[in-house]
């Protein structure tokens, strides 16, 4: 199976996620910082990888999806998505230019959702859920419930202002810093994702009329280093959909300041 993404894919993903990081859209901004090409949203490519991986895999009670983004995928460039037969339930996105892995992904059984301190709680209203469902639907035909919820949690941490106010992050940022400001001021690259979810969320997903609000928890972030000089930040969120839980942690490399 081959993957290739255009600038149109970037705008479509950003319309859902709110991820307008200039490394995906502004070639002049990229070139000013020593780059040459626009990169693909890692989470957009992972939609296709996760759909490819989930076919026929149904362990109980929970599943862990572990992802490593080893190097950027470039816009308008062809890649190969294939099974990694050296591991169980694993897949790799291969850079056809050098045959090296760009993304690796593996599904394994898990016994429970992680437990960690809650730093913030958000209630997503029914109208907001409906709007987001409509924005997500064109991204991944035949999506499963965990695909949508996983993407929704990523979107949530991008927009959760309480994240930047957490005591491990706020002292490292100038006052009044927004996520958009971080993207503009610092290079931001996703390196890992770990998602653990109730295996019943392998069920088919389709847009519906939400009947209740959706509660999303933001968990305490972990940070190593200094953002101005270069830091590794892990941010996590979780929710329950129809009494089925899902937890997701994103690892970002932020900085140094440019």
C-alpha cells in the first residue's frame, strides 16, 4: 500500500485538528530555518497507518498502539506502508528514496488504562461534537471509533489552555504564550504516540447526533530540558465514550528557539 499527501490533505486535517504549524504550510518559513520541503502532519498519516493496522486485530480487554515517528514525511512524496513481519501486529511506513523507516507502529494487548493525575477537565458540548464529527468524517472513510476518539484527544491537547499553565510548563514560557505562538517561535516535531483503549472501540464509527456532553481529562505533562534550548514534552488526555475508555499520550520535541 502506498501513501502520498498533498497540501490539500494538510488543510483538511488542520480544519479538524486546529494544527496550523507552519512546517506543514509555509515553505518560506521552513526554508528560513534551513529546511527544503513541507512536512506532512504526523497524526494525519497515522490515521491511515492505524486503519491498516487494526484490520482483523481484536484482543481483549484493552489495546496499546505504540507509534514512533522516526523522520518526517514530505508533502507530495510517495511512501510504502507495509507489515513488519519481524514483530507481531506491526507495520512500517518506508521512505522509498532510501528504504529507511519513517514511521513504525505496533498493536499489543493491554490490561488497563493508565492512571495519572488529572490537570484539567473539559466538557465538549453536543453541538461542538457534531461539528467535529463532520470535519473528521472525510479524513478516514470506514473509520473505527478509536480512530476518531484518538484524533479528538490530539485535537484537545492542542487547544487546552490549561496545558500551558501546568507548573512544569508555564515557567519555561513567556507570559501570554499561546500554542500558535509556540509553533511560530519554536520548531515543534512529534516523535512518539502511545494510545491505550478499550478493545470494543474497534467498532465501526460514523457521525451521529451526540446525546450528551463528552468529558475529556488533561493529565499532568512531563518535560525534560528547556524549551528555549530544546525540550522533550509528553502530554496526555483521556475520555470515555459510551462507557469505553481511551487514553493517549503525545511526545513532542520543542525548540530550540529560532
